[in-house]
């Protein structure tokens, strides 16, 4: 009787053990299935963000180069001379040659990474400059294939695919030079850029064995970076360029590729990010094979040792279940510890590995958010710059109309200095000393506009002068004092710039002795500074500065404002003591 009871109990233990193993296996399989889908969705989402980032970066790079080439359009006299095809033996040729080469040199000084620049006149004769010029001076390119193709194209601008100049592989941005007084095309400017610029953009944050492909408007392959997926895959992508939008999948010969695609309207090009699906799921598939193998082997061993290991096994199952519940609650730092050397320990190891993998994926997603924040910073900077230029140009126009004297020439000279600094895109940070030079030029320009002059008093110590701050940080504060604080004041227009700092922070303050702000209005302005979605047009510059500082340094920094009605207003940039990579006070 006891033997029967004992055998029955052992069978129950074995059945219980089998049930626990099956339950654990089911939970693991379900968790694996969910993780597989989540991982696949996250990787596809990452691919979409990545291809969008590549498209934006390439478009912005080409747009900046094209904007430089468009500066030639402002030189109407030189463009007319290009149409004349002045002979080399003409007395006018030397001045004409020097004028064209000076224009090329100005572009090379701005884009030091340009491989070469050429300007062709209406007859195809070229003038070249740069470290790797594509043609000798004076060569005629009127029969070159690229030249004929571009001149037959109705478009004024094009991006030429990769080609070789001397030993380097380059891509080119070309623009036709139209004389607007003669209403005809008198020449062409072409800027050659090294292939490595595209390689550097496409190399960031790539997965292994992936590819980045660019296709032009005729669906021809423009550029390919990374692993070549093969001609059949590329042909399939080309066939879908006009039909597909967003991510899609190409399956050939049992192999699947995930494709994320973006179209650049500015370049009229397609950017495709190509990743083999087995690369996306490689780690998870390997984990699945290992887990299944260990579950099968461990299950047989557990059945054979059911009675002896029942207590250890039940304790291990409890720990595994606790770990699963912790993961479900969002605790991905949990580590399931099992003392037994059986299937339960394998399951625990698999869950630990999977939790770690999910944590890595979440960190990667956080990196994507950081990149989005960087893109927002770039957008905010480009929103700030036009705001001041529109006001200044309007002031110059009104001054010229009212005074009809030579003061307008001086105003234009000051404005030229401001424009040169505004269009200098080589860095996003400048020294306080350089920002003050920009502000001083701005005040001098305003003093030409107004009958009653502004007096600028700068009280900044030398150790703060060399501090690095975001570009165009002080000018909006000065502009606010001019247009809102002192505009209606006729005499004694005072603006003072000073600084105070501690071991951790620096405050650079702009004060005026204008009309000040009422307490109620001051609270409203402070509220809008913390709510960028409710911008007021008259304070867009201040809102943008505040947003930039918070994005650069953190929410505890930004723009501070104090004012007393009838006494004046003080605006302060509250900054950290600059880090090593952005300079130190």
C-alpha cells in the first residue's frame, strides 16, 4: 500500500515537473515571440529614422553647397563677360580672368573640403581652382558628355553621380549661370566634392552587412555604400521606387531584405536603407536555438531525477517566475539566480540575456531621440537668423527713402559685416569676444538708423571674453532692448553688457534704461519662455534663444528676465561653466 502511494506521489511529482517545464517553456516561447515582434518593429522604426537622417544630412549638405554656387548669380557683370567669351589676347582678359578666379577662391575659402571648382563660359572654356582640379585652365569642355547633358536639361541645377577626377572619386553639384539682364545662360559652375563626405554620412550607426543606396530621378543607381546586396535586389528596388512608400520587403531565393526608403524633393533622389532580415533577428534566432536545445536536454534529465531534484526544481521555478514578473513590470536589471544545474537554470539564463538585449534596444531608441533633438536645434537656429535680417533690411530701406544721402552706403557696409558673420556656417559656437564684435556692429548700424543714438557699455572681464557660447546668443537680447525698451526714448539711450559667474555658472546680462515692463506683463513673458508652442511674434527671438540654451545645456539653464516699470529691463544668459569640448572660462 505504501509502495503504491509512494509510486503515485512520484508520478505526481514527475507530472508536476513536466507541467512546470511545459509552462515555463510556453512562457518563454510567448515571451520570445513578443520580443521577436518588438525587436523587428523597433529595428524597422530605427531604419526609418536612420534613412530619414541620411536623407536630411545629404540634402542639407548639397543645399549648402548649392547656396554657395548661387552667390555667382549676384555677380551680373562677371556673368555677362562669360557670355562675351573674351579672347585670351584681349587687353580685358587679365582683369576678366582675375575676377573669375577671385570668385572661385571665395568659394574655396568657405568650403575648404571642396575637391575642385570650375566655371565654364558660354563657349565651354573653363576656369578651375582647388586641390584636385578636373581640367587644365582654358580647356574647352563644350563636347563633354556631362556638359552637353546638363545644358540640354531644362533644370538649372543638378547633382552629378560619382565619377573620377584624376585619382579621386567625387560627386558634383552643377548650376547654370543665367544673366538676368540678357535673359540667357552664359555659363556653368561645378563644385566637386569627395566621395568620403557621402561615406561619412552613411557610415554613422549602421548595422553590419547593410547597405545605403541613392537613386537619381531616372532611377539609376547614384551611389552605394556598405555591403552590395546583389544586382537582383537592386533591380527589384528600382522597380518599386515610384510605387512604394515607407518600409517594404524584398524576398529572393529564400533570403529576405528589409528596405526603408525616403525621397528628397530638393534633390529629386531616393535614399534606400537595405538590411538583410537575418541580420535584424540574428541575436534572437541564436538565442532561440540555444534555448530550445537546452530545454530539450534539460527536460529529459529533470524527468529522470524528478524525486531527488523536486525541492530544488520547485525553488528554481519560483525564482524564474519572480524574474518574469519583474521583467513584465519593467525591471530589466533583474538577474534570476538559480542554484540547480538543469532546465530551469537555462531558462533563467535565457531570460537574463533577453532582458539585457531589450535594455540595449531601449538605449538605442534613446539615442534616436537624441538625434531628433539635434535636428530640432538645427531647425531653431535657422529660425533665428532671418528674424534680425528682415528688421535691419527694412531699416536700411526706410533710411534710404527718407534721407536720400550717403549714410545709406555706410549702413550697407555695416550690414555686409553682419551678413558675412551670419552666413559663416563653419561653427555653431563662438567666443564671447566675437559675439560682442557682432553686437557692436549691430548697434553701430542702429545708430545710423535712429536720430537719437544708443550708448553701449561693455563690462566683461578678459576671462569671460574667451568663454565659448552658442552663436547668435547676445544679438536677440540687444535687439529686444533696441526695439522694445529704448525705441520711444529720445535721450540717454543706455545699454550695458556685464557678467557674473561662480565656480559652476556664468550669467551674461544685457540691461537697458528703457520703459521697463509691468509686473503682470513680465509674468506673461516668463510663462511664454517655458512654453515654446505658444510663441508670440514679438518675442520669437527670446523664445528661440531660451529653447537653444536648454537643448544645449539642460533644462536648468536658459534665458532669465527681470524688469522694473519705468526703470529698465535686464535679460541674462544663464550658462554652465563651459565644458572641455566647448571651451573654458
